[in-house]
C-alpha cells in the first residue's frame, strides 16, 4: 500500500492511496475527535498509476470536502486512515507538534518500550509506531512522506533495508541497546505466554514467531530450566528467529538473511553512523542525549516496564552453554558497545575543568 496527501486547503483535502490489490478500489476512513464519521471511496482517476501498471483502473485518488464532513475547515482533530489496513495516512497537525525534523528510533525489543514513544506523539505532526507490523511498501511510503517535515517513526525493522531511504529523507536515527541475555529471557517468557494464550500473544508477537510458539507448544517444559533443552532442539530456521537479534536487525535486510562472519564489525559501523546510541541500563543519559541532539524539549524520561521474572530468568540464561552460542554475535557486540561507553565516561571524568581567572 502506497499513499500521499497532495494538499490540505482547509475545506478540501486531496490525496491518493494505491492498495496492495491492484484490482481493488481504496477507501478512506474519516475520523474527527477520535470518532469515525464516514468511509469514502476513491473516485478520482490517477492516470499515472494506471499507465505504470500499478493499478488496473487508476481510480485511487480521493477528495475530502465539506460535502463529506461539514465544517471540515474548522475540524482540527481530523485523521484519515486507509480503511483496508487501518494505517493512518494523515492527521491535521496538532498545535503542540512544533518539531520540524524527522526522527526514527530502531526498536530492538520483542516487547516494545511503548513508554519511550509516548512523549513524541504530541511533538511531531505524523507519528508511526510498530512499523514492523506494516507491509514493507507501506513503511517506505511512510518514510517517504513529503507533505510534512515533522515525522516520528519507530519499529523493530531490519535497519539495513531502510537505512538508505532514512538517510535520503533526512531522518535522525537512534537505538537503545539492551543486554542480549536480558532480551532473550524476555523473549522466552513471551513465547511461553504465546503458548498459553496464542490469540492474545499475537497482538504483541509478529507472525514470524509463530513457528517458535508452535515448537514450544510441543515441548515438555515443566520449569524454566527446561527451556535450555528446548533451545537445543530448534531447527536452524527456528534458531535464526532468536539468534543475536541486534546484529540481525542492524546487518540483515530481511528474515531470510543469514548473519555474516563480519556481522559484529558491520553492526558497529552502522551504529557509528547513527545519531544517538544508548544503553538501556543508562536510559536517563540516553534520553538527555536525545533531547540535546534533536534539540527538542523532552519531558523527564518515562518510567520503563521492568519484570522480576525477566531478571530471574536472565540469571539462569547466562549459565546455559547453548545460549552463548546462540547469542555469540550479540554478546560480542554488546561487549564492544559497553567498552566504548566506558572509555567515553573515563575521558569525561579526566577532562580538565576550566576555572575562571581572578
């Protein structure tokens, strides 16, 4: 699904949506004040889409005017969604959204830290979370939005696949790095939860993790220690779904890619090009650095979710030999990153303090 908004003239909004199915006619859901007001069918011919073979009829354009929504020019809290995918394609810029820059935060956690996204929702015109749940073409359309300079986007994406577009469109990019053993412990708990409540779990889990949930459902896991045995029985494909996820997110272009022998080196190169890199164990320092680099007034860092179960399982996971092989690239990567931070702290502490002369 691709889309664009050509103009918002107050009493008239013009745009287009190209659906994934080239034979279907797109529909726009119009919301005001958070309530659905009307669903509008595309009715405007976009001949270029038809001529390029992207859509059978080219009827992809739409016009939202005051015949569709009375007093349209006065409705500030207006949002437009693609009705088929429920992707928000436009909202009128909130008065508080004064930030004119594009910012992408790479989410590395299987369970996203949604609290980190909340402060940005009101600071930016267009905001998108959970990009990993959106089709690739729609993600590219979102990152390529041209109708506003104010965009915040985040998701657990294969960064290398989108890095050229992010750079071309002028995004500042950031990532918060987590201890790989802690992340795996949380992933294992989420997978166990997925076995017990699959319908609810897939509201959090990407469909790509279904093979792991199904595999775990067939395993005899009576206690946490049995997860070590289960990991040892995984097929190469299943292992790849949880093996060194940070290195994979940074260096692979998709789920089918295999980690290269130079993955750690490549990942460090990619991180060095990012605007802000932080450690989840030092989230306040990360947050302060973000505010300084983005030059925006962020509120205090929001409280992040913490689980005693994750910490307890993490302590066990660190002792499992099978896990050290599974996370080899991420363990080395995390070690290198923390060493860089430690050296930076040493330099800061040793720097001479200038004193005013009498």
